[in-house]
C-alpha cells in the first residue's frame, strides 16, 4: 500500500511517501496563505523525490494545525450565533461565560438563551418554543451571521430538541451551517457547548480549507481517498472533517509523537517537536501519547476532548536571539515562515536561532558568510540558553526518575546537539517530517453507540458486547486486529426509557492493516 | 469587625481548587460554582471573610447550599436567583435580619455557593463550615451533633418553585428535601440551619474556607516552582497516597437524587499488579485495595491527577485516566460515636466498623 502523509503547519507543509512501513521520501515546502499552493508544491516535490507515480497512491492522510491556529490566533473565524436551549434553567452562566474576551469579540459574542432542554431523566425542562426560535433566527439573519451552534441541556441523554431546533434554523436561515452539541461532546454543558461554538466559528474556514485539499490532491493526479487526522490520532473522511473541524484540534502533537515513536522505534520517551516558532513537549507511553486527564484548554477555552498532554514553549528555528542586560534571550517572538527572507543566513536582518547554529558550523543552511561576525562567546551563550530552555521543559514532562530517552523531531531539531539534561537524545531519520509520518500512519477507529436494556443483560455483558462490536467496526474500517485497543468507554443511563436503558459508547482504535 | 481577608473574583480560583480536594470526588462541580461566585463578585463587589468570633452571640447566621446530583449540576446550570431567593425567603420567615452567611459544606460546589450570596447581600462570610469536607446528605453536618435544626428551610429550583420545610428531625429534612430535589430535576438550592452566633461558635468546623484557599495556593505554587504537586498536598494535609492507577471501569448513574456508583482501577508503577475500587454516593465513601476495605468515611478519600495534582471529581472520572488516590484525616469532630453514627460506613450500608486509617 502506498500512502502519503501531509502535515500542514503554520510555517511548513511537509509530505512523506510511504510504501508499507518504509518511508520512501520526505520533503518540506512553505505553507502558503491559500493553503492549496503549499500542498500542491509539497505533493509534487515528494512524488518527484520518491519517483512515485501519482496514480499508484492509495491514500492520502492530512494532519493540520490550521484550525487550532485559527482559534489560538483569533483569525479567519466566522461571526457565530450560540443558541442554548434550557430556559428558565442555566441563565446564571450564559454561553461563552468563561471565554477569553478577545476570542469572544472575534466571533461577535452573539449568545441566545431559549426555552427547551431536558432533565437528567429525559423529562422536559420547558417545551421548545418555535416562535421564540424564529425570533432568534430573524435576529441572526439581520446580523448576517451564517453559522449557528445549538446546545441543549442533557442533549447526550435526549438529542430531540437540538435536532428540532436545528431544523427550524435550517429552514429559517437557508445555507447556514448548523452545529449540534450532542454530535461533538459528552455530558458537561459548558465544555460541550464550547466545542460546538468553536466548531461553528470554523465552518466557513473548513469549507475553504477542505476544498483546497481536495483540489490540491486532484491537481497532482492522485486518485486515492483522502482523510484528515483527529485529536486522538485516528482518521476521519474529508466530508466529516468539513462538518467537524474542531475534531482536528491537537492532531499536530499527536501526529508528531506517533511519528517520533514510529521513526525511532522507541516506545517510552519524551518527545520534543521543535518547529519554527514553538516547541511542543509531550511524553510517549508504550508508543502512545500520554493523554491529558482533566479539561483541556484550547486558545483559552475549556473543552473535554481526548487530547495528548502537551505543553509548548516559545523556542523554534526562527526564534529571535537578543542580547539584553540580563543576558541572552531566545524567543518567544519568531520570524516564523518569514525565516527564508528575514534570517541573516537568507540575507535578512534578524538574528535567529538558526543563524547561530549555522555560525557554530553545526549545520549547513543558507549563506554562512553572513554570520561570520558572530563571536564564539555569543554562540556558546546562546546554545547554553537554548539547552536550558529544553532541559526545563523535558524535566517538566518527566514523570519518574528513570532516564528516558528524548526523541527530537521537527524542522527546528537542528538546534539540539548532544544530551538534554543528561538524557540521551535520539534524532531519527526523517526527523524533520515526523508530523507527516505520524499522519501517514494514523490509526483507524471503530465506534459503537447503542442502547442496552440492563433489565435484560448485565452491565458487564453489555459493555463486553459493545467493546466487541467496536473492535469489529475497527477491523471493518481496516484496523489490524492484534493492534486494537479500547480507548474510550462511556455509559449514560437513560432513566426515561423502561428496562433500565443505558446508552453505551465505545471507541476502539488500531493500526491500519498495511499489505 | 475584623476582616480575615477580602475575596476578589480571581481569589475564587484557589478556593474552588481547594474545595474540590475537600470535595472528595463529589460536592458538585466546583468549576460551575467558581464561575457563579466570580460573576456575583464582579457584579456586586468582593466578599469579606471573617472569623466566627467576630460575631455577637445573638447574631443570626445562615448557611446556603446546592443539593442534588453532581452530574446534573454539570449539565443543568442554575437559573441564577435561586440562592438569593431562598436566603431572602428564610430571612422573612425568621422575621429578623440575617447578620452573616455561613458555608454548609466546604467541599465541591458548596465551597463557592456561599460567596454568591455574600456578594449579592454584602454580608460577611464566616470562615468555616459544617463538614470540613463534602458529604452526600444534608443531615451530615456537625450542626446536627450540636442540636441545630435544619428547618425552617427554603428550597428553590430553576423554574421558580420554592418549598418551605418544617420537619421533626434533620434526617427527615434530608428525606423530604431529596424527594423534592428529584422532582425538581435533580438539583436545587437552599437556605437552612439558621443558628445564633453562640451556637455557631461551637458547632462549625473552623477555618475551612481559608484551608481551601491555602490548598489551591499550595498547588499553584508547586506548579510554579516545579515541585511535585501531589507531595505538596500530602504534606499540607497530612495525607497518604493509597493508590496510583488507571481507570478500568466507571459505573455511574443518577439515582434518588445522587450520583451513585463505583470506579475500578488497575495499578501502575509502584502499584502494578494491584487493583483498587472506589464506591461513591456523590462523594467517595469507601476505598478497597486488592479486595480489602482500606479507607471509609469519615476519613477523606480524594483523587488527584498525577502530574498537576489537580483534583478529579467522580463525575470527571473517565476510562483510561491515570490518577493518584489519597486518604486524608477527618476533622476530630467526627471522631466520636455520634459522628460515626451520622457519617460512618454502617450508615451507608457497609457491613464494616469504622477504623481510622491514620491510627491503623
């Protein structure tokens, strides 16, 4: 099987071609403002470098931080209406109550509270009021808002009100994007609603970006299917991703960690992914990224997604290096993708970490003669500062005193030379494109969402049955049976149905079966 | 009146974190309570925390609280006026002005609900509570052991319904209020246990809101200075680590106005090969390791995230999470036959006598 993995980051678009479990070629191209040109360039380069015929490619997997970055940087976000069904309950804490002010402003802060919602046992808090919703729809239309997030109290128990309200808004606002919270999240109104609102404000962007991916792939003559990777490292098809862009959050760190594990063969390690502007640090346990435990914030907003436990520092290949009275500072500001014009070695005027590495003679990049004036003392002090920053974050990621290796990946890996904090450093082959490798080896999942009557079957038997079905669904989706792991189990009692009814959701994931 | 400390909106972060630790897995989502308190403080001004000795013996003190199933509270947020309505209605019923607000339960959401009323009324808030932790039922307060009646009590829901209860015992208050809470949709807000300053000086567990703030601060500082946060909490509370493991199964349902169930864990690292089980009725009531009962109420059982030391509620337990369980000593007020009868393992239906984990 021939797979292409692509990672579309803020600075670079990387691509790899894999034949089975072999990496044939990997390339880096600059990310372009239209996304598409960068993807086309990366695809053409990687096909040329691998000598692969585009027609032979079976599947393309894309990981992208584009949607996360849009939220974090508050750009390209659509004006969004957040409608919550639950009055008179919930009025004390309206939608977006815990959002950072600047993000709320970026999407307009349009919130509406309406009647509806269910009690825990399915009883109605108050009936849906169609006239009220039509009034809200008229206000939304008057404000020319084209995307709506709908949340209803206890919608994971009963989704009827969200669906009905969705239909009312779809009729009243033709062409509007409608996001229903029960399709994205679990119990926990604010977190689920937050995810739905973030999804809604990304729908215009996702339509544009997914179309760019589709066109880029078509333009290079690749006929195979294409997928996007989700936050838990599994695949979703393009149409689904377009509807649920929020599910791509944190897929970047997941891909880089899984790519690092795959390329190095090391299963327990700390992974440092050094990009142009930031370094992400996380840890691998048995080849999987360690998951964050409680609520995870994205761009300052609380969610309850399954995500890897990663933190970032402002250190990358484009980080500014500045001498101050207190000594040398590195980052957090960076030239980012403008490194190819602004760094000294490329004829620019800004001193970056990459310039210092080239001046030290540790890496051949750009024009070394332009950094000949940097003194050995300055080089040494900059390198000491960089290593201190890396040591600090690696130390934070360590859970036990055992000497785990540190796998260093990403384009900015050239900054690292020698052990970090006494820990062995592993720089695998193709380290610069580990993210794209992680996307190429993304897992497939099988999900089951079923109601069991626990009056007729024991809870243990119901869970075992659901796990079995999820496993079979994963196998049917292409997973290798011996690699399957159950990653999520949730049961929600549905007290309004007879027979002790319980909704069981199970997700199984496994490695894609590669011939 | 001497003010211990003035609590501003940003101070609620530490209090909610500490409240979640003393919440022993239950007590309702402190995140929701924190947001409600912050909204109230931003709108009405900061809250003055005072020592109980600042109050006159004939002062009137009233605790407020939220009751119900924590799962419901994370989903069906309050309407917003329930607490102040219950408080004002009780004041009218008592026929005299209330002088100070008290915390009923310094764990979970109820470590923060009194701040909402204190901010809205401008009354001082007493530094202390009726449990020194969280418990699932409303008669489980030190006030009961000092003969304070829970009623007259006012119970309000999100729809605008309110109920006045007059009962023959605090156990009956729990039964009737619980039934009403279930009908109200699984959560309700209330004002109860009105008492004089003189009684409160004997009946409360002192200093627990300050303890919540200090616990939150301990975690925040541990994080800032890269000290092991779990150890920092252990040191601060004289706690002991009883397990480190991965959640293997959670059986959780909303029954009779409570979140009931159990969570099973498989050990990791130093506990590899061992199993662990937590039973909960809103709060963690009993911990079993390798099939043997290890800790029961009134000793506290709390669960923290290993890396950050952040407390994890029974409601937030999810398949696959790696967590550390701690046992914490209870307030001495519970360490007598009356206290054990009120909150010990036999009350919750376990056929086992209470054994103080820290004396075993």
